[in-house]
């Protein structure tokens, strides 16, 4: 058929086809398909695939595409990225989607960073780390060897671990290298705290001492307690040092002179923890920025105003049982907003503004579990066998790590958490360094460290 005659025939057929009912159109198509050969059927198949497909991500406005993508879970989104370059480009550009995915994993979000590709990469990094935690593969271990007697006192800060021992020495270690930076002769150490220049030690000889790292010299000696000093804290700005003792008292000292400014009484058990911290909330008794002193014994947590008044009154006493049937553990957490302490009944969290109990968290078999660290997203816990990470949003244990037979002590500080900023949310930078340290029966220090990202 000539081209001109074919075009005229096609026009007539098209006009007639459009006038048919849907049923008649379908019958016409069925008849034409039955008359077609392999070449026509292949042509029909190829064109139908193109005609039937509609790429909604390509056709929709970008804002509407982002809205729809928000309903998909991150794993599905990653699969969708493989559909085409266009899909990958659109999905990778959705900042909010990846930020939300990171938040759901317990990741810290800096809203000032608006680069969508950055957040997709952060998510991929986050999903790897969370899988390592779930599979119990996020950590590794090492040991510090150098003491010749029991190590009782531990304190960690900025990548450095201080250890105080019955061998009458204190050592400062670089956790990343395992090297001892300083080693000085001291007394028996029940508690240690340090900064760049000095070390403060509480001792079983009932005294507190201040030492200079560079020379090992004792620069101050604080005498007055009649029992072992289990906890110390200090603040250079206030020129104050506080100590908690087995003599049931808390003493407040002038850090620079060693003068005892105040002796706080009221405890009826060994004072195993003192914390000097700025308040971050307002209440009837304190304002943000005020320094607050917390002291804890086996049954009670006492809150004191910090100052140089002789007749210092306890602001509040917290406990979990009036009849003292339930004891508290000495690892007290206070961040200026919340007080958290562990007991045989579970983790107790108090609101510092009102002193009300906000919640009690009871993981399975909690009677043997102790608190190491408590944040906005995660808590770090341990018992005789494992180190645990709890997601505080669900109160579920999401990871555990086996621990060796460490040297156990109900009263002291023979174990501690390392870096704790990740407890407020991981960010891909704070999941490195020390997680946990404990002293061993052979006088070494067992370290649990974050593995590097895969």
C-alpha cells in the first residue's frame, strides 16, 4: 500500500475506533493481536512497558516527593536508591528523611548542617554501628599493667585514666596508647580526681591530699576525717574541695589552704559518693548556675547548698524506701537536671527541680545490675558477667559485652564508665575511646574500648 493510501486508511480506522465502546475496542485489539506476528508482538511489548510506567518521583514536585518519601523506612529508601540515578538523586536530597532516620537510631542531630548527602552518610555509618551493638561486636578489650597491689580508685577524663593503688602510687595512663604518662608516690587511694596540673586523692588513712603531677610533690594535706575517704570532688573556681567518708560526714575544704570550712552531718552510713555540680534548673531552693553538693550513703542521697556558711542545712533527703529495706548503690549520677541512682528495685530518676521521682526502670533480673552512666538516649549498666547498653526511650537492653572476673567491691570505685557523651546520642565522633574500666584481681586494669568504624 502506498504511503498516501495507508495514511488515509489509518485516519479512517482511527475515527471508527474512537467511536467504539470500550468493549468493542478491546475486541478489536484482541483480534489485531491474534493477527500479529513475532515482530509486531515484540514492538507492542516494548511500547506498552514505556506507556504503562509512570515515574512519580520524576513527575511530582520535589516537595511532594519528599513528603511521600517520609513514609518509607530507611532500609526501603536505600533499596529505592538503586532504581535509577534520578531516584537516587531525589532520595539523597531529602535532608529531613535522613535526619529523622538518624534520630530514630539514637543519633545526635545538628540541625545547622543541611547537606542531605552528609545525613545519608551519617545514617549509613549509624546503621553499621547499631548493627555492631546488636551483634555484640562494637567493642574490643585491652589491659593496663603497672601496679603491684590492689587498684581501688579510678577516674577518667579526656582520654586519660588515673588509677590509685594500695601499692602507695597513682598512675596516669593514655588510654589510646596504653602508656603510663605519670607515676607518683602517694598514700593508699580510695578515690582520685585530676586535672592537667594536679591530682586529688582520698585515702584509707582518713586524709585527702593534693599532688603535683610534674614533680610528684604533695602540695596540700587535708586532715580531719576519722574514717576512710571514699569520694572527693573539687572546683577551682570556688576554691572548694569536698570529701565523703566512712565517718558518716561530708567535709568542705578550702582547696588552696587545706582549711576545713564546714563539716556536714546527718548521714548514718558511710558516705560513698560526693558530687559538686552546677544546677541547670530553677526551683524554690536553687537557680540555674548555683553550685549544688550531693552526698550519698547506702540508703539516702542528701542535697546541700554549697557555701562557706558554718550552719549549712540539708535541702532535701532522697530515698527509695522509708524503712531502709532497699539500699542504694554508690554510683550516683547527677547532670544538673536529674539525679539517677540504682537500687535492687531498679533505676530511680528524680527531677532535680521538684525532687519528684520521674520514673523507675526495671530491666530483667535487675537485682544484680549496677548503673555506670545515664544520658538522654542511652544508659550504661553492668553486672557480674556483662556490660549492657539500654535504650532509655524503650527501656530495652540493645547490646551487651562479656566481662571477665573483675575485682568486686560494693563500696568503692573499682569500675567506671569512660566517655559518656554518647549516652546523649551517638554522632559518629563520640563512639570512640574508653567505654568501661575495671580493676582486676591481678592488679591490672581491664579496658573496654569502642572498635573503629568498619
